[in-house]
């Protein structure tokens, strides 16, 4: 890249005063000795002045009235309905719980047998029914995501108390998860 | 966001949103649609943030809506031909905005219209609204350097449309009217 290309690439930022001190100095130094870039600078300044002169338009009063009427006709967004706090809260919780339960069931249920059957560990298990570390990690991530998602929904709904409960639940669930030994490891049940 | 906040933002930002839509789309009906949709989205799912960030949020929504409308309008134009340019005479402008340099300003808008909708909107944000490149990049989730390249190319394209004579004439008209 030539010095001219470098300088013209920075001209917009130079005129707008958005360059750092070093870049500003480099461009200024180059401009002082390059007629071509000085012309480019003049064009940039002209364009800036012209663009600033593009007509402005005033939002018509009828449009403002139409917007107000449209908003009046809208049902209030759920987080505006303070009087229905409990109902909206329980709805959110139910939906979030369903998501969490669905993820947990989808991941854990098909693999539940080796987890629950302690005697089965001593026998070699077919590959398809044993938990690998990757599967366990993935299940943990999925379930963690579901719970984090639940907490974030509740956060958004400004249900701070419930969000705290969910966070505690999340922490407790995964401290339990971490404490559980991996079923595929030979000494896993000890 | 409660209704009081919404009303305040509507009052503060409506001219800016409408003006940006008009400058981008040059059609009062499309600009009205964009403005109404932008504020409805603000009401439905506007974030609970301070006014400065709300303004940035609205700018981004308006920018995206303008691009969508522009694409749709382009499709219609391709089917039906270009609209009557005299429709611009019906634009609702402030009386004090109508001045001897008005035609020249329209030339500037004509030149801008040759740019792709997204670039046009970015040029207006930077050169007209005075937003910094970094602010625009953050707002639109774009890289500052790619934004610089885009603006650099747009400047070249505008120069081709607004040849030197026209640029000087517009500048002279500005000086006379100022």
C-alpha cells in the first residue's frame, strides 16, 4: 500500500477528528507534501459540508398521532403488566421449566440405565448404551444451557427473586453433577 | 419501557427517525411506514436502557427497516418502472428549509440514491447525523475498517455522480443562501 493509499484511506477519520494522535500526525505529514492528497482532502471536506446540507424532514403531526394511536391499540407488552405479575411469572416459569425438562429428558433418559444400574458397570457395556466423557459433558452443557436460559428469561421479566432461586438450583444441580463419578470409568461407582 | 418513557422518546426522536427514512427512501409513505414500525418495535421490545442507547437502538432499527423497504421498492420499480420524480414536490418540509439551494440539495439526494441502500444509510449516519465511525460500527455490529472501506468507495462513487462542476455549484449555492 502506497503512502497516498494509506492517507486517503484515513481521510474520513482525519477530517472527522477520529484518528489517534499517531495516525493524525502521519496523515498531516503526508498531506503537507502531497498535492494529490491535498486535493482529495478538499473533496472530502466539500462532501462533508454538502452532506450536512441534505434537507431535513419533520415528522408530520398526523404520523405522530397515528403512531400514538397504534401503540394505544397494542396490548401492553407483558413486562408492562405489573398487575398481572404473578400470572405472567408463572407462565414464564412453566415455559422455561418445559424447555429444561425437555432437554434433560432427551439427553438423560435414553442413557439412564447404565447410570442407575450399579451392577452393570462390572460387565462390559455395548458402546451405544454407555456414557462417554464427551456425552456426559454435552449433557451437562445442554442442561446448564437450559437452566441458564430459564434464569435469563426470568431476569428479563424482572423477577429477581425467582432468578436467584433458579441460579441456586443451577449451582446445586451442577455441583451434584460434578460430584457424580463417570459411569464408563471402571472404578466409577466408588 | 413504560408509556411515559416511550412518549418522551417519541417526542425527542420522531423527527430524526422520519428524516433519516425520508433521506434514505425519498418517499413520504415509505418513510411514514418505517417511522411507525420503528416506534412500534420500540414499544413492543425496546430495551430498558438510557436515552442515548435508546437513540442508538432506534437508529439501528430504522437503518434495517430502510434497507428492507429499499429492497422492496427496488423490486416494485423493476416491475413497474421508476416513480414520478415530481412526487418529491409533495414532501413535507419545514418552510424555512425551502431556500434557493433546494434544487442543489435535491441533487445531493439524487447522488445519494445511486448508492446501495445500506451504504446510503451509513453515509447519512456519518456525514449528516455526525455519528462517529466507531459508533456506527458498534451499532450495526460491523468492523470499523470495513466501514471505512465502504465509505471510501461511496465517496468515489459520489464523486463520479457529483462531478466537480456540480460540487462547486452546490457549494456556491450554499454560500449564497448562507
